[in-house]
C-alpha cells in the first residue's frame, strides 16, 4: 500500500506567459482529500559570464517587481524542446552580445 496521495483532478486557474498556476485535488489512501496550488514553469538558465580580462558581465534590466532597474547575471526561460545549453547560448547572444 502506498502512503502518498493520488491526484484526482488538476485545473489550470491561471495560464500566464511565464508560468501556469494549477489547483490540484488529491486523496490520501485513507480517503482524506485536500488541495494544493502548484506553479508550473518550463525551466530557466542563468550564467555568470567572465570576459578575457576576468571581468564579470552583468545586464541592467528594469524589473517591475522592484520598480527599478537592476544589475543581474544573464538568464532566460527555456523554449519548448530547447536544451538548456542552447538557451544559455541564446541568452548570452541576446543579452551581452557573446
């Protein structure tokens, strides 16, 4: 007998550009039911690029949550079926011109 819950239903309650929010309904072997909110994200990569002179390359971007521009390491979200190494290379080209 298993001691983990069975997923009985999963409903998308928010379908966003960067992530989805699902409401999962589960049932324990003893019959107890409960709900969990789950965030589904396709995955992401981040890099710490260093140039030939040993300098870290950062990106300045506006971040709405902070309501200001921030210095960050380059990063990006995986496209469907994309290998993380491909995502990293794409983001380095787009964000720092490497």
